[in-house]
């Protein structure tokens, strides 16, 4: 069941709604849907007036990108963002942040959100659906779309985590080891892998979210990772490597280069310091039949949190693409 729409932390123009999911061994589980809806007058005559957008965030993240919402509502679309279970607005005391044992569990979150905006599995929507995912959210939505062909009119991926940073061969080597640990100690500890360089890059760019909740919902060094979660991600990468079909046109936005995050470098404010973008570009060719890959010069991992010039270039590319394809 879903709760009522209430004012959101982002202020005027944003509302949120709690979506109750199945409880698990850590207690009640919820997802949170955030929306920004243009009035009928604001959407009148706009090219995407019959479009609903559903955005899903990445790892150790939540929705806060007001500018991204404004981009879509400015085209007349109804914008929605989903804070998945154990993330952001959906994180509850006593829960392991971001943890799932399978990415397929997010089907519950996504279906609850789609039902709330009029795109339930048994519905006949009168509006088109655009899915928009960042990083791990991009991986999650890619796999969901491939399992539910025909539900989405378009898929847009912002630096999607389609392959492990060490590459396919290394992934295949470590996957069995991670799988054993996932069975024996799914919530066991992993070594620290995030040294805060991406957060530092965003701080220097001035694109970090405001508010005290950021410290808990988007910590400087990211959430701790666990074998059960990593095994779920590796299974997702394996499926992508074998090839899937999302069943709709897809746009993949990526930086032109990667800076390996072994030590701080100023170049991290103009490159992806999280993923190996060339590997992601190759993996993106395996997700469907009509894929557009756009490389944005000087973009960071979240291309919409880059410096002004690459950020506006990313918006320009997305605007032209979404208006040019047949949704």
C-alpha cells in the first residue's frame, strides 16, 4: 500500500509518497517516490506532455537533482524519482544501507512506483514511460526493462554500472569467490574501496546536495559494501555480458575518460573517477538493438553533476535525442 503525497525535503514543487513493500529480517521495508508535476497549463503544447519519467539513483545515493527534474517538466513531462529500499528517504534505523541480495528484489520497488504513477503491469497507460537510471540504478533499470519488454518507451542511462571496474576477465575470476562468501557471510565486511575522491570532486564543482541528511544518505566514503550485495551486482554484470534486450531505444551518457582513483588528482573534476568508461561503452552495445552512446567531454561520473559546460552539453544531447526518437 502507498501513503499519501506529502511535501518533500526539496521544497516547493516536490512531493513524496511512501510505498510499503514486503517486510524482511531487518523489519519494515519501504521505497519512496518523489514527484514534480507541471500544471496542465505549463505542459500545454510541450513535446513531452504525455510522458512520465521514472528516475532511479545510484549506489550510496538518493534523489536531489532539482535541475534534472526541471529539465523534464520544462518539456511538459511528469517527473518521478524513486529512492529504493534502504536508500535516502527509504532508509530506516537498523537497516543495512543499500543492501540487497539480488537486484531482482527491486522489481517490487519499481512496480510499486509504476503503479502509483499509472503504469501498473495490468494497466493500459495512456502516457509514455521513460526510464532514467544512474550508475547502479542504470544497471537495475536495464535488467528490469529486459525482463519487462514493452513497458518502457525509452531508456536513458547516465554512466550505468554495466561492468565491474576490473574488467570482464577479472570479474569472472572473482565471481565464484564472492559467491561463496555471499552464501556463508552475506553481510560480512569488505575492505574500503571509496576514498572520497568523487565526493571531493563534486565539492570542488559545487554540485554536492545540501542538507544534513546528505551525511547519512550520501556519506563521504560511500556505504560499506558486503559480499551478498557484491554477488548481486556481479550477477547483473554477467547477464549484461551475455546480452540482454531492453526492448526500446536507449541513450547511454558517459564521460570521455576515466581517472583511476588511487590518489587525488585535479582531473577528477573533469572525468569519471568511479567507472572505466570505455568498458561501459562496450558493455552498452549488449543491452539492445537501438543504442545511442554519447560521450560527454569533461563530464564526471554523474554527468548531470558535472561542471556547467559538460552538464549543459549532456542536457542538450538528451533533449535532442528524446525529441528525435519515436517514443
